[in-house]
C-alpha cells in the first residue's frame, strides 16, 4: 500500500504517528520526508507551462466551458 500525506510541520505529532502505526500494523514501512512544492508554482516556473495554464484558466473564465458535477455523478460515468 502507498499513502501520501501532505501536512504542515506542526501536524506531525503523536496522533499522526499513532494513525500511521494503526494503518500499517505489523508491516515494515519506509518513510521519505521532502518539502512539499506548490504544484501551481511549479507549473508557472516554466514559461511554456505557464502560458498553457494561464490560457486554460482564461478560457474557462471567458468561454464558460466548465462542467460542474458531483463526485457521485463522476463515479457513475467512469464505472
């Protein structure tokens, strides 16, 4: 099983550790700690990606081509 948690340093407490122990009971685990990056900042750091992202945002605002749906509706469409 793979689980990814993104949290602030102050959330790394005894409660979180206990939750991990319960979730992975009787299993060997591997922990890798890295500073989380903001995906939007990452995408905007490359000029081609930034142009594509900003164009998509503009299109969604000006052309009104957004689709609103619920999780349940989406799950029923993808099976």
